[in-house]
């Protein structure tokens, strides 16, 4: 990761500078090797900057915001919708956990995993709406990671084309995570797709490389929220692994379908030190004109 490389380069540069300065009292020849080392470090640093600049020129994901709004997602174009207000309420609690007093008691409080007990309860819909809502904050950025490497759905939900992603990085097909961290036409939103499926996905997600990557996500940018869309919690090993990385979990529960026992089993598979919230999805209410809308509710649980 660039941050790690920068620290190593800075340390080497300071040491070389110190030795070069101490050599000034000796013969001119004695200072030549240290000066050469300084030049070498400067050149390598410039090469890193060039490489990062090249990687940052990745093609932008173009999200059709009007299409999303028509399909029931929140609107980011200023239109006032009930769902916008509901997700504002949810994200306020998540942001308070991530940056407020509770943050000191959580590991990686700005890493939020979104999951459900069983498939098809609306977790990806929830994860994408949370990302869109947080991206509208004035002083926050958001990274949306599709970590459902078994059945990825983030790109499909957002109407985007498939690209290389997390699994290509973990398998070494791409060298740096920045090569699969794509900008979008929403200034404060970036996306890492799941990438191609792999028979060792569980082992890849449990690897030291993944640990270091999540640590980089959590600590490099103090204003960033990272949302992981993860597989369902029951019967999927990958979700239990990802739960160890996150400081917060949002469990999506479909009203009228989810069983209480499933919800209890889901919570048992999460880290008890997390801040755990529940979003009740597909809860239909009647409004003044007799039509229905989906309701989303968040209630925090912290052991």
C-alpha cells in the first residue's frame, strides 16, 4: 500500500540525510555514497507517485442516478422522497457510532458490514442506499466494497458493468488495491467490485493480505466510511470472517419473512463487541393517497 511505502521511504531518506550531513566533516568522497542513496530514494519516490497517479486514472463508474431513483433507491438529485429521510435516520446513528464517543470502544468503527440472515432480504439494496446517503455528507467520503464474493450484486444493483475487483487483488492478479478501487460520477463515492469468483474465497478473505487491506481502509482516511456488502450470515463462512474486520454490523431483516430464530443465529455469528443494528426491510405502510412505501428502521444493539 502506498501509505506503508511512503513511511519506509521517509525513514530511509531521513537516515541517508543524517549520514550525509555527518559526512560533511570528512572527505568529499565519503559523502558521495550517501548522496547517491538520497538520489536513489528520491527517484524511487517519484516512481511511486507516478504509479499511483496512473492507477488513480481508472475509468469512472457512471451511475445512472435517475434510473436508481425510479427503481426505489434514494434520490441524490435533490428530490424529496420518504426513503431519503429514512436512510438519513439510519446513517446518522452509524456515523455517530463511527466518529462519536462510542468509536473509542469499537475496533474499526468506520468499517460497516451489511448482511442478512438469508438471501433475498434486501442487503445489497440497503448497502447501496447507505453508501449513496453517506456520499451526500459534506465532510465524509464512502467506499463501497462488494465482499459477497459468492453472489456479487452491487454492480448489478447500480446498473454497472463488471470489472476486476477484490478477488483479483487477493489472488495477486493485480498488484495493488488501488487498481480495483474505482471512482464514480458521485464525487465522494468509490467502489471496489467483488471480481471473479474463486474456489478459495474463504481462505483469501481470511488471509493476512486482507487483514492489512482492511486496516489500511480503516486508518488511512479519517473521514472515510467503508461499507462491506457481505454474504448472508447463516451457513456462509465468508460472512463470519468479515465480521471480524468490522466495527459495526447492519443486519437486514425482511418483515413477514425473517424468522426470529434466524435473527438470533445471525447475531451469534457476529462479533459481540460490534455495534449491531437491524434494518426492517419491505415493511409496507399506507400513506395519505393509499399507496404503499417501504419502511426502514434501525435499532442499535451493543453487548
